C-alpha cells in the first residue's frame, strides 16, 4: 500500500492516545493507522513527543462581520495557525446576512476564492421572511440556522419575533438541523443599560449587570419552550452560567432536543479579577460573568456542554477604544487561542487535557454539525485534517497572530502547548511559523448525515 505521507507520534484516537503510532495518508484521507514499522515508500514526518490530534472544528465564528465576505481569508488563515481545520461560520455578514440561496452562493464562491481552512455555514432568516427559503438553504448544505432575540443591527443582526421563531422551528422539526439563538431579552437589556448609563456606570464591571443573567435565562427558557412545542432542536449558542446548562438539561431530560454551547473565554476570564487590566478587551455578549469559571468547568465535566467554541469576532481593536463600555464593540478574536486556551485550562485543573480537547473541540462539534465521521476523529476513512501540538509552553503574543487584528484578551497569557503543524486534507498548511497553503485550498463543507440525537 502506497501513501503520500506518514505521520509518526502519539495519536489521540477516539478511544484514547496511541503511542508510537503511524498514520498513513493518501489523497487527503487517512488510509491506515498502525504501531508496527510503517511502509518505507512514503514521506515520513516524525512528530517525536508531540501529540497528533484531529483537526480542530471551531463551531462558532464571525468571519465576515466586519470586512464582508473577503474576511474569510484572514479568518481562515488565523484558523490554520491555531490548528483549526474547519470553521462553522455564523450568517451575520457585512452588510447583509446569509438568508437566501443567492447569498449562500456568494459566500460559497468567497470560500472557494479566499479560504485557507474548510468552512461550514449557518443560515438565518430576516424579520417577516417566508419559510420557503429555509428548504433551499438546507438543500444548499447549511449545517444549522441561527437567529437572535436581541437586535444588534436592524439589517445585519436583527431581532426575530417569537411567532416567527416558532414558524422556523416548525420548518426545521422534521430535519436534524439545530436552530441556534443569541439569547438575551431585549426589553430587559435595554432598560438595564439605560439605568446604568443614568447612574454614570461605564466600566467593564458594569457590563454583566447591565445584561443580567435574568435576561439571558428568560430568553433561553422561552426559546427552549418554543423548540419543544414544535419538536425541533433548540440550541443555545452561548451560555454564561451553570444555571443555563442545567435549564437546557431539564428539557433534554423531558425528551426534547435541546443543547447548549460554551465559549472558551467564559472558562478563562472574570470581570472582577481581569476587568481592570482588560477593560473592553474582554467585552462579549452575553457578558463574561463574575464567579462562573469553576461552575462552568463543572458543566463541561458533567457532559451538559454540547461543545466549546471561540465565538471569534473579526472586529479591530479600534472598536474597543471608547469612553463608555456601552459604546465599545462586543466580541474578541479567538481562532489562534481556542485550542491552547482550552487545553491549558483543562490541564491545569488536572483533567486529561488531550482527551477532553478532542471530545469538546473535535468529536462533539463534528457530530453536532453533521460532519462526522469525515471530520472530528483520527480514524480510517476520515479526512486527513490533523493538528500537531508540542507540549512546549508559550506566552501568547497577539502581535504574532495571523488574523490581521493582532490583539487578544489572551495577550501575555501562558499556554501549556504550542501548535507546531496543521495539515489540511493531508497537506502541510502551517509549519509552526508560516502559513504554507493558499487561499482557496479550504473548501465549503456541506452538512452530512450525522446529527446529535441519532
């Protein structure tokens, strides 16, 4: 049997690490896995003591929220440098969201022109839009849908009314596709922000209180109940408290399709500890809450977290330089820090960091978005999207990022691992220093047959 490439090292397989393993790759696929002496008629890269992981899948990114569709280029370049071989991109593009077949066509064309990594896509609907476009987007391969209960923009990121959410749930009920939600109650948030401004509060410590957990949990509960009534899959794309995941779990226990997602910054930062240093650099919506880091880790360990993502936002740092926290843009870059931040935080808590990373950043998002088993695992027949990490500590320097943003709330943080290589479809795309592949080497990934509730 001939191979294009053989990787040697400790491979983290679905059932655990396999030391002294070799992985045979041909035509972009994993063709063989062994521990005996590999065939000698192929190029061999010996990873030594490094770990070979499946390519990371980032289940929540915003590549095009600032620079439009060409933003796919810098976002996926950063993804490859972070060991991420597939991003799942949100539909809230600039200047208009992905809500019909024409916009899907335009975004797929942009992926084929610009992408360094593979890209799967969320779709959405606009206020008052007919459900007729939903079926065509599903046929076009979108992996999920996303709406918001809070209006960040009347055109690009609008609020969808409860009656339309229910209609959309009914349209998706007979499919495996989840409907995700940005979960904040608009009336509560706007009233609390107005009160905070009137009281002269303008720092990061006021941000969480101005968008209180009650606003997040109320929107979450209503959304879960609408999904349950339609028999559809209701997904909360970011929960910031342990209470939120337990609320989702109640619906799951009652037999409904319900899931909740966690973003890695909620596992790292606390406004009471980090707010003075970071200020608006740690502003995200829903907010990072005080005192929630350890309770959220307990939710990860419990299995109630569907998967962990970055919620990468492509906003430049100038968007954060405002006198008031309420005027600063929400969102942080995260593609090159997702893997090392999650691994490090798990490792420092004494967990099996490699196994937990593969579960939360590879296997679970692959199954969730219908990409399994082609992606998400090192197994024969799967795509040869692979990430090699060295257990060499690093101090993250955002000036070295590959995203054209060059800032991060993680700047100066110590990580326990470093991404040393990224392979996309069997080809070396990142060598630990430079991006080696070209725009357009990444491809549009359509939803397959797997789903969460099989």
